């Protein structure tokens, strides 16, 4: 049988569609005419198990990037015909080769995935924990901020399998060196919560084969000897008296400065901050709840302030609405505040007025005016840096807005208010059986109103000392 030539193939036209051409050794070509041009599909016909079978050897085409040359097709024909001669079914061999190739690909992918899993980083864990493992009231905004500032720049790219207690100590000691004991405690607790979450889940637990490194750290050894995690600071009546005097003196001294020297003087405490201080003290509210307050929830005519559950502290499902019945003292502070911010929907609006201020604003402003307790090497940019709000010469240490809540509650106790009513004034979730909570629904409005009235009267008496 004459061999097919390249010239013969090139002479094929659309009129030859369906034509069969043959080459030596049962190499058969079928002519196919398509819109793109003429091509010839070659296959080797052989007998296997008493039946004729075909094995593709390639396609020749006039125009086509995937076209094989005639010599390549004949080479493939020789290969498969040799397989038949050796007792191997070439079609089955092709399937086997594909299966082996796919298996090799799958093995490569599996190895890459295993390698990636083994090298998951601290930041990978943090991202997954934020998504699936923790849900805080601020949508985890503070977690993101604190980790991105102090933790991830150092440990973010660290493979979790090689994370050690020394790595964690390095980070926590660096924070401690800045004098931030409280931040050390908070981040220690947050890292611990994240790693304990990881211990129970794949693939993280397999990466912590040497145990949880946070368990090897005693956070107390990282803190100042005089640092107290559980604060018990109270403002005495004399200190409350003194604080009122400081507010008044700072305003007087600043107003007395010549216009050209005001830039170098100590500015008075903002009226809004003053109002926040007295409202926290007289209502026992949390500073964050106050700074998120909206005027629509403050009824100055009835003397009532409603705090919706979503604005209170606690986990979802563990928060409750809170109704505060304002004493004359607290009502006067809200009226004073309304003159400042009444045109905004928010009692404490942000600079752009689109939202409330950050809930840490007042705490930072009060802390910046007690700089002796901050151990800062230099003033923070754009922040106060003085001791103008230090009370009692600092003998009792720094005071914070949360201490006002504790002080007000203690004053109520001194005035004979029962502990149960004080807890309700602070909006604590009270323990008790589900049956009791289901059937007993007295709101204690009368008792709480009287408690806040007693506290307001006491504060008016203390602050009246300044007016004498």
C-alpha cells in the first residue's frame, strides 16, 4: 500500500469530506471539512480480543495550532502498534496514563494543601477567629485595632506551629515597656481566648502539638508590683468637692489669660466632659452607654433616660433595656448638655455630627490630665499632657470615669439603699431561677427613682460646699 504524502494531504478540499485514506500498517485517516478548513483524523485499527478497536494517533490540519505533522502521527502509530505487539491494549494504556497523571496532580495539590495547612500563620488564625469565633458588641473593631497595632506586626507572619511562649512574651513585654499594664492584661486575655478556641478546632489544634503557649505565661510577672487589675478606687466627698473646684478654677484661670498667651495656658475641661462626669456619678451609668446616648431617648420633661439593650454592655442575648429616672441634679446636667449639643441627634456627637463620639474619648481626656500616672516618655500628639485633674495630690492614684460609677453606687449604699436596688440602678443582670424571672415583673421604678433622688441630693450637698 502506497504511503500517504504531505502533498496529498494538502490537496484535500471540502469536497473530500468523509473520505477515508489509508497508510501502511492499518493507519487510517478520515477527512473532515469544517468552517475552519480541512483536517484528517488518524487512528490505528487493530484486533483485540477478537474484536476490532481503534486508537487515535493524532490529527493533521491545513490550518490549526494543535495540528500534528504526518511524521508525528506515524511515530504515534508505531508506538501504539508496538504496544499491541507486546500484548498491551493502547486505549486502556491511555486511560491508565490519564488516571496516573490525574493522581499525580491530586497528590501535588494535596501536598500543597498540607504544606499550606502546616504553615498557617498567627494572622490566618486571627482572621478566622474574628469571622467564626468571637462576636463583640463593637463588631470586633477594638480587637482589630489592638491586634493590628501591637500583635500582628510582630507575630502575624509567624507559623502557628512554631509559636512559642517567648514570642508572646516579646510582644507583651514591649507593651509593658510603654507603661501599659492594662493593655498587657487585655491582650493577654484576648490572645488566650483565641488560642483556646483554636485548640478545639481543625486544622489549628494539630498545629499546637506542643500545647498552648499562653498557658506557660503568668501575666502577673509582666506587670508593675503596684498594679491592681481589679480597681477599687472611690472618689471621696472631698475629692468630688475638689473636682468641682478644679473645673471652675481652670475656666477662671484660662479666661484671665491675655489673648496672646492663651495658646500656652491649660485649657479648661470641656463642658461636655464635665457633664459626662456628673451624669456618670449621679446615674451610675457606664461611660460608654452615656457617650452613645441619643436625645430621642432623653425625656427632659419627665426626667427619664432610656438606654436600649443594644447600647448596654454585655453579649447578645445577655443585655437588657435600662430606664434611668433622673434626679434634679442629673436632670440639670442633661439640660446643660442640651444647650451644647441639642441640635444634634446625639448627646455627645462626633466632630462631623454623623455619629456619637468614640466611647473612649472622655476616658482619654481625663487620663491625659493625669499624666504622672501614664509613664509616657513624651506627650502624645494633639493630646493634653498635664496633671490638672489629679485629685488629692495623687495619693490615691489615678481616677477614671468608671470609678464614678463605683463611687455613686457606694454612696447609695451609705444612704441606706438596698443592694438589690443598687444593682438594678446599675442595670446588672440579676441571678435567679427562670421561673422567678418569668413570673415576677415588678420594675422597681419607684424604688430606683428614690435611690437616684437620694444620690442627687447628696451630690448637691457636697458641691454646695464650693459655693459657700
